[in-house]
């Protein structure tokens, strides 16, 4: 909570604003442009989309243009592990409609609800702690649902912590290897 409040203060965000987060090397397969389009369809002016990472050449121009068109989008550039962790503690939901990533797992460990593509490998990671999204329309629908029903976050945060404890705790993973 302390990190959340500190990071939000640094970024000029109120505690009651819904903040979506997307991170990593933003390239075509990461579907960042679709996230930006889905977010831009939100009529809510208080929601924010935070992007952390690098813009790859195949989509750099389009992403930069989309960021310029919507002042609710904040691009923070590349962050080290600690910096990304701080941003994850500040945000409300992690948006990862691309492939499996360590960042998705890290977000779950930070208690974040998630929006992820319905890959079979995500089946155990997205259970009552977010939504599967396949299309840009799915993303827009779920974003609007979350902005309009912020009470969903508490339940989904608890579910993320439970999934992290059950499936992603390094002590438990190591113990499985030693059996």
C-alpha cells in the first residue's frame, strides 16, 4: 500500500483512479496497439493506461502516435525489476493479451488482477483473478466492466495472491523439484 500511494503520487494519480498496466518489449505480437485501441474506446476520463518497456521498431511509430492521441496513456519507458515491481504495486490490473511471460506471473504475485489471452498455459493462472481476452473487443468490454465496477478488484486481488501462493511460490516450486 505504501508503494502504491508513493508511486501514484509521483505519477500524479489519485488512489481511486483505475490504472491498467502493460509492460515489456512492445512489438506486434505483444498486441500493444490493440490494447491502446481498446483503452481509447473507454469513455471514462479518469482511467489510465501505463506502459512500461521498450517500443520495438515494427510498431514504434504507431504506438507513439496512439500515446499522443490519448492523454490518459502514460509511457514510462524501460524499468529495472525493482522499478517494474513498484509500478505493479501501483496499478490495478495487468493487461497481457500476448504470450506467456514472467511479467504476467510477477503481476499475479503482486496481487494484480490480469487480462490474458486464453492460452492453455494460462489456464491455471487466470481463475477468478481476471479475464481471458481474445480480441480487442474483449479487452474494451472488460476494461469498461472494471472501470464501472471497481468493487471487483478486491476479490480478484485475493484470488491472484492465492494463485501466487499455490503455484508461483519459489519455496513450493523448489520443494517439488526435491521430491
